[in-house]
């Protein structure tokens, strides 16, 4: 079964809660979705995280000013584990 094609306009609702990412139709997570974006990230532009946060229904978006790409593991792993534990 193939995914439905994109609606004609941005104001049209995506079928079954689907949303576009990088030219593909993605289906939302059934349980939860956490995304992190760091302004000091040297690999992924901060705007990508903002874009995802604005488009994924029900996302828990962490948009941080003070972390970089590699500091997520060293500075935030406890927060990620706590977030996951709260949802199990």
C-alpha cells in the first residue's frame, strides 16, 4: 500500500495525521515524539529543529541555545532517559 500524495496546498490537512518531511510523507508516532535542536550545533542548522517542531503534531520540542551537536549526549542524556521513563 503506497502513501497518499501530498495535498495541493499547505492549508489542507494531511491524511490520517501524516506530515511532509524532506519530500516524503511521514506518519506520526503512535505514542510520543521528542526532538532536540541546539543553536550551537555545527552539523544540523537550528532552523531544521524549528521546522520539525512546527510540523510534527504533539511533539515535545527542546530548542536549546546553549548546546551543540555532540553535547546532547554528555549534557542531556539524563533528561532523555527521564522523558522516556515517564512514557513507558
